[in-house]
């Protein structure tokens, strides 16, 4: 049984050795000419408007997390819709409970003002 995994382990070893060799050779052979232009953060070809370490409002992160949360929960509706006839009334009630919990969370987030963009 273990003999069938030997080629995979050899391939992983070769890939790891190649990656390490490329990084080491690049470090040893590569040119080292740092300059102010090379060390500056790249902003899509635009000149920098402010510091690269500017702080962003926490609202960006909250909205992103809420989008991911509600988007992932919406993904659960697709398998349910495909199997709707097979699940019968039990599946309908379970999805109703799921959607109610989702709506309660959405209303809570809305009332807390997390979706307000000031």
C-alpha cells in the first residue's frame, strides 16, 4: 500500500528541492542594486497620494465580512432548491427556519448601523 505513494512523495520532494534551489540561486546570482524607485510601493502606475501604511476605516472590513457571511449563506439555497421536491415539507420547514435566522441576523446588522456608509 505504501509503495503506491512513493512516486507522489518523490514528486513532492523534487518540487520542494526545485523551489528551494531557485530561491537560493536567485539570492546568490541576482543583482543587488536597490534604489528609491525600486523600493517605493507600486500603485498601478499612479504617483503615491499618501503613505503606504495609511489606516483604513474598520467599516471596510466589517462590510467585507458581512458580504462574505451572507453570500456563503446564500450558497446553501442552491442545493436546497435542487432537492426541493425530494425533501418535501420537512426540507421546506428547515429552510424556512434557516432563512428566518438569516433575516434576524441581517436585521440586527442593519439596526446596528454596520451597513451605513458615512
